[in-house]
C-alpha cells in the first residue's frame, strides 16, 4: 500500500474513533444526568422521611415513658413475674435513651445527609467509564447497564428500610418491645386462669376500651353447663343441680343484679331464670359485637312458612277419636273448635283411623264406620250438639292400630306426612310421648316452625302397677324425656301429677263442655226458685279398669264399711276389668250399684249431688271438672292432679281414709254453693284456650313477635345470635331415635305392634293411600 493510501486509512480510522468516542461520551452524559436526577429525588425523599421518622421517634419516646411510669405500681402479679418484667423495662430503657439522644437531636437531618449525601458511593464503578472510551460501543452499553443495575440494587436496599406508606419498618428495640408485650399479656392470661390473680391495670384498660368486654372463664363454663342440660338430663343429673352450678359460676353477675334491683327499689331477689336470661344476653352481645350471626346447626332444618293468605296454620295431632269417649279424643276436638272460632288461623285436626276389626275393639256399642267421611260426619254432629256452633276446621286421618296390651292406639307409619308441607306451620301434639315412642319419620321440629306438646296421661303411674313395673317405669321415663325433648319446642303439663319433662310448664289448658255449664246454670235457677235440684246422693263414673280409681274406691269403702253404713254409691262404666271389679265388690259385700257407662251429660246423672273420684292416676280428671260445672260436690284425693280444682268451694279433698269418710258426710249434710261468674269462666273452653295460647307461646308465634333485649344501647335478638348446644344434642338424639325405630326387631322388643313401621294394605284401601313401597321407594341393587 502506498503512503497516500495509508494516510487516507489513518484519517478514516481517526474519524471513526472520534465518532465512536463522541457517541460514547454523549451516551454516558445522558445516563449520568438521569442518575443525578434520580439521586436528587431520592435524597429529597430521604429528607422528608427523616423528618417523619424524627416526629415518630419523639411520639414513641413519650409512649414508652408513659408505659414505664404506669407499669411499675400497677403490675399486681407474683414476685418472680414482676421482677422479670421490671428487668425487661430496665434493659430496654438504655436503648430508648440512646435512641432519644441520637435521633431526637436537631442535627438528625444533617447527619442523614452526610451519610446519604452525593459524596456517598452510589454503586457506579467510574473505572468502567474510562474503559468504555476505548472499547466498543456495544461493550460500553453493556458495562453501563451493569452499573445502572448495581445502582438500582443499592437503591432497593436503601428503600427496604421504609414501607410503602413512608414509615420505617420494625427497628430492633421496637421488635423486642412488641415481643415482650405479647409474652407479658400471655402470662397475665395464664395467671388469671390458673392462679386466680387479677389482670394488670394495663390489660384492664385494654378490655375497658372495647365496646363489649370479652367473656370471662366462669361465664363460658356456666354457659357450657347450661347448654349441656340435655346430655346431663339423660345421665340423670337433676335440673336444679345444674342451676346451682350456673348460679355459683355467675355469682359476680348475680351481685350486679342484686345491686341493680336495690337501685330500682325492687326486692333484692334474683332467681335462676333471671340469671339465665342475663347470661344469654351477655353471650349474645359478645357475639353480636364480633359480627357473628347464628344460622343453625348441623341437625337443624329451618322452615319458612309462607303466609300467602294472611293466616297461619295450626295442626292438632291426637291419639284417639270419637266415638271413643276418652280425654285424648274429646279435649283436642274442643281445642280445634275454639281455636278455629277466633278465625285468626286455619286449623286441622288429625285423628287416627282404625280398620273395621280394631273399631270393634275400641268403639262402644259395636259402632263402626266404613269410611273416614262417615266418621267425620259423626264427629262434627257430636261437637255441634255440645258447643252450639258450627266449627270451621278440617279433619284428617292417619293410619293407626289398637294395642290390646297397652289399651291404646299406636300410629302406623310416619304421622307427619299426613300434614301437607304447605300447612306445616304450627303443630300441637296431644300426648307427644305416646305419638313418638315408635315414630319413624321426619322430625316434627324440622317440618314445623313451632311444636307444642300437651301431656294428658301419667304413664309411669299405670306402668308401675304392672309386672316388673319399677324397671319398666325407669325405661319409659327416660324414653319420654328423649322423645319430648327432640320433637317439641314447648311442653305443657296439665298438672304436676305428670312426669317432669324437658321444656315443660304446668298449666291446665282444658275446659268443660258448654253443655255442662248450661246444666249448672239450670240447677242454680231451680235452687233459686226453691225447687229440689238433687234427688240422688253419690255416684262414680269412669272407664272400668283398676288403674282408673276402682282399686282405691274399693279399698276405701271396704275399710270404712261400718263408718259409711247406709251409704250407697252408683258406679257407671265399661272396661276390660269390669267383671273382676264387680266380683271383688260383691265378695266384699260393698254397697255398690254397677251400671253401664254413659255420657256424663246424660239426663239420668243430673240429679246426683256428690261425685266421688278417688283416682290418683289421672293427670287432670275431666269428669271432676264436669261435675263441678254442673254444680255438684266433688270428693277427691288431695293430689297434684286435683290442684286446679281446690280453688272451687264445692271441691272437698281428703288426705287420709278417715278424712275421706268426713268429707263424704260433710257433702251429704250440706248443699253445694252456686258457681260465681268468674268460676264459670275459669272452667270454660274460652278461658282454657286463652291459657293455652299464653303458656304455649302461640301468641308470640302467631303475631311473629320475638323477644329482643336491650344491652346498653343495642338491641339483641337472642334467637338469632346464640349458638345453641342443646340443638346439636337434640339433633343427635333425634337421629339415633330414627335409626332405632327403623329396626323391626328393636321395635318388637320394646312392645311395638308388628308391622306398624308402615301402614298396611287395609289402611291404603280405606284412606286411599299409595303403598309404602311407592310412597317411600328404596333405590339400589
């Protein structure tokens, strides 16, 4: 190559190098300006955050000083624990002092700037800039990008000290303080639970700052004991014992109630019901403060009845029907009539239908019916003759079978299915234990919104008279507790003579046939006119079985035959023990005249002045109420079953056999007093219906009323706030009962009629039902 060519090549190379260097310097200058601008922005942000941190440090310093000042005199805890907390505060105090000395000084901003100012290393290696001058442009770009990444890493590391809100993260002393405070609060809680020591003033201040104070351990234990009532009841633990445990655990709450009563000028008496209500409201208020709303448990199946026509539906299910003249046939019929009379709700009466063969065993005078419609007409005519008005309610039938051993009707199949779902609103179970002994179907409380049970019969008294009666009574007692608890929301006992059942109250919700009240009015008018109202002495009327008072009657008359010389008693009744009763009276040479059973309102019975009823197996004797309504004397035993009648002056109760003789002679020597208007009303079905609506809480259900309570300034609805442990227990018991009653062998072992788990072909034919296999099909191989 010649010299000219070399010169030209050198110039071109120099020009290229100059251009490359120029491009490199331009790129570096641009990148440096961006770095400088970013650094200035970061420094300004650091200044602002340093000022924020300074203010935060001063505030934190004041809080720590307050904590140190309030901690030492108020920590009333054991010595070891107190010293450990004070040591912690002593160890922490030098760090706090150092923190205050360093970061509270006015020159904090200057120190931060000196540390993080432009002179600080930004993470860019300048030696790489020099090498970039003589390197290729691509290599220069790669090295510069590496430097920027290093700077970003540095910047990210610095910013890690801050949060997004511009606040510093946990500093080492702060983290230590938080940890120690958490340990301190845990120690306080453990000492309170296991050692009985009080919380420190600091923790108490925290609790008092809450809208609703948290629950104490005694309150939780009391609520657990009270909600465990169903399980404890099945184990035989008395209800009053559970109430005493709850009362002892809620002693603090009881003292507050006493002070409140004294402040309001009321007597300082606090019963268990009031304590339970206060405990419920306490739990409900705490749950509501947390936003919790109880929506049912595992076993519950809530039903929302659609009141499309503005009326509620009441279904009354009973265990007997006319023409069988028994209490469970007559009283539910009158209840249905008077509930329907108010026209506020629709009423359905569900009664058992017996096949022709069973009708001959049960109904008097060989009276039988070929169809449910025929029996329904008989029932309506009988009712209208006695009430004087035509009741507008529906009568339906369910399959039943008569048990000769138990002398009662047992339901066949699922009784609840004969109430349509659209009418499943309120249910009244007459004799709930009887209806549910072998009930294998849907749970009543799941299908209906409100279920009320009415106990008519003292089954334990009857069973004790049988062979191995004590053992059978023990088993039946617990079975009755079982079925009434899981199938009823409320249970009404006609008198204290019945078994004490869960969810039960005592109230006489039976009235007297209006026909008897009219007879009493007629007798009173005759006496006012000076006419002789009573031409006969004494009589007894009842089903002729030993358990209906015939044993007591024969014992009394046999023991005092000489004291009651010349006293003659007419006895009306039919029954399985008629022959045995009559032969015993004849053998003892008692002055008894046995006659066939008849209606108590029969004209032949109006002339008697005294009704003798020595029975102690009745729960509430309907015949006693009817005799009082007719203006007669009633001589009966001083027994819980007669407690309601003791307020009437014509009711003469005796305590002993000698007292029985005295009461009979007193009745023979005097005339009964006329009934006052108040006494007449108390015996009427209008008053009985009013008592039933009140004690069964039917008025609250019919009017869609709840029982909210006020806690502070908030309204608490207990029903929607409280989880109920008893619902879980009841659901489990109901499921167990369903499984046991589904086994035919177990049913037979406990005395069920064979084939009563489902209704039979004759029931299908009489009631126009589908076969059980079609109604409840079983799918599978």
